C-alpha cells in the first residue's frame, strides 16, 4: 500500500513530461529552422525558414509589416537575437520572390507551401493546388535540393549539384558582396526599387546593366514611349559588343567591369569597412543607389548606415530629358 503514493507521483511526472513534450512539439518550427536545405518531398510553410550553414542568413516566409496574415518568400540577414523579435527589420531583407524582374512580389498566405514536388519542380502553392509560382529551370530539368549558402544565395540544385535556379540571378533591389549584375548573368540585368523601405510593392526606379554595355538609372522604365527620355544617370559605356558587369565587393565598392576587362568605380564607400561589417548595395525607393553597412555582430535592431551613393550628389540636381525631377513628394532630399 505504501507504494501507491509513489506510483501516483510517477504518473504526475509522466504527465508533466508529456506536457513538456507537447510544448516542445509546438516549438518545432523554430527548432527545424536550423536546417540548411530542403530536399525532394520537403515542404516549407509560413512562418518557417531555413538558415545558411553559419547562421548569418535566413530564407523562408516573412510576414508583411502591413498585414501579418500575408507572407513574402524572402532572404534576410539573421542576427543572434532574432528569435526574440517577431520580424527582421525590412532593411535586412535582401531578396524576395517576384513573378518577374519588373513584376510584383508573390504574396503568400498562412496556407501557402514551398515544395520540391515529387517530379522535381520548385513551387509555391496555396490551398493545395493553386500555383503561385514555379521556378523556371533550363529545359525543365528536375531538381532535388534547395540550399541557402553563406553568401546569401539560394540555389535549386539538380543531379551532380548543377544549379538550375538561384536567387542571385533573379535580384530584386539589392546586391550582396560577390553577386554580379549583368544582362547575361541576370535576365534583364535589373535592380528595381521598392515603393518604400517597408513596402515591397514595385517602386518607380531601376538600375539597368543593358545588353549594349550601358549602365543606366531610370525612372518609370517601360511606362514611357522612349526609354532614353526616362534616364537620369548613365555610364555612357555603350557599344556594339557591350558586355558590362556590375560587381559589389566585400569592402563596399560598387564597380563595373567593361568588356575589355577594365574596372571602374560607381560607388566608393566612405571610411574603411572590414570583415566585421555587413554590406549591401540597394536601389532605394527614392531612386538613389546606396551602399549600406552595419556591424556584423549586434542585435537585429542595429541600424544600417549609408556609406556611399549614386548619383554622388544625392540626385537632387538631376532631371531626365523629359524634365522629371527626382525630388518629388516622399523623396529623401
Ligand atoms: C543538405 O543538408 C544536409 C544535412 O545537413 C547536408 O549533408 C548536405 O550536404 C546539404 N546539401 C546541400 C546541397 O547543401
Ligand atoms: C531574449 O530575451 C530574453 C528576455 O528579455 C533575454 O533574457 C535574452 O537574453 C534575450 N536573448 C537574446 C539572444 O537577446
Ligand atoms: C507539398 O508537400 C506536402 C508535404 O510533403 C504535400 O502534402 C503536398 O502534397 C505537396 N504539394 C505539392 C504541390 O506537391
Ligand atoms: C562577358 O563578360 C563575362 C564576365 O566578364 C564573361 O564571363 C563572358 O564570357 C563575357 N561574354 C562575352 C560574350 O564576351
Ligand atoms: C573596385 O574598385 C576599387 C577602387 O576603384 C578597388 O580598390 C577594388 O579592388 C575594386 N573591386 C573589385 C572587386 O574589383
């Protein structure tokens, strides 16, 4: 009879253990966030994400600031204390899924899924069957792994780790160190601004590395009859065999390399920015391309600061040949 209280105590312990296990199961999405890749048959659902091997980047579903029931499929810089904040700040988002370079963001919901399907396709679907997006792969080759690298690139890989699709070739408004921009590497060779820092809708400004070799900043590209009337800055490096590549390096320099191999500066950052700093180059919502930097370590809320800008005069004196100024309502000038 004396054993009964102990037996009961044991049951209580068991119940507590079950409760703890259930609680941990609810926390599973966070625990699973530590994986570096998705393989065939895996599915990623909001608000889950995967991380790069060193943990510095995350790729997955991020809620919209204006409507937390909607999500973007995005890549962002990840910081040690991110688990404590509900959202990475919008400035730390360096890529998000769009239908096309000039098109709108793909907006997912709580019922959306990123899948590598049984037949090797990378897809975002909603409510089971509604396809929101599907990766275009060369000659529709099948892929088997989606991996996020320590450079911040998301790659969909097929047999023999051949790259079938990658986020670096489909940039939005941001370049990371080591990410080239050219019309042959990234279809369109475009960075397109967002509407505002926290609004991921398509903005009015773009940086184009054109097939003719010219690097041009445009306002309202594709809405005017003549592209040239909407340009407000250009390298004027066009020619019959243009093959210009814009590169961003880990010191914060934004350069362009011409077909002849010569390297020229677009943005020379102020001050020295060593390996303890994160860097990004962005076509900002006001039409100025800026390099932004912040300490690598520190909280997710540490602000990014501007280290350089193109045009260098801040764009305030620029007008296009159709006489549009850059300093309208809502600009930073
Ligand atoms: C995917 O993750 C597994 C397990 O962490 C790892 O062994 C494998 O190398 C990764 N594959 C790629 C392509 O990153
Ligand atoms: C998260 O917040 C808790 C409570 O405020 C704090 O004790 C902890 O140190 C924080 N963790 C990080 C990584 O900042
Ligand atoms: C996506 O993956 C989930 C889980 O594996 C599966 O139930 C669902 O059918 C998949 N969706 C597609 C479109 O393959
Ligand atoms: C264009 O430039 C890139 C990088 O400099 C080079 O890899 C590529 O072969 C060039 N293409 C042509 C057609 O010259
Ligand atoms: C970019 O240009 C700067 C100065 O013009 C140079 O120091 C730097 O090495 C260049 N970066 C690359 C990757 O060529």
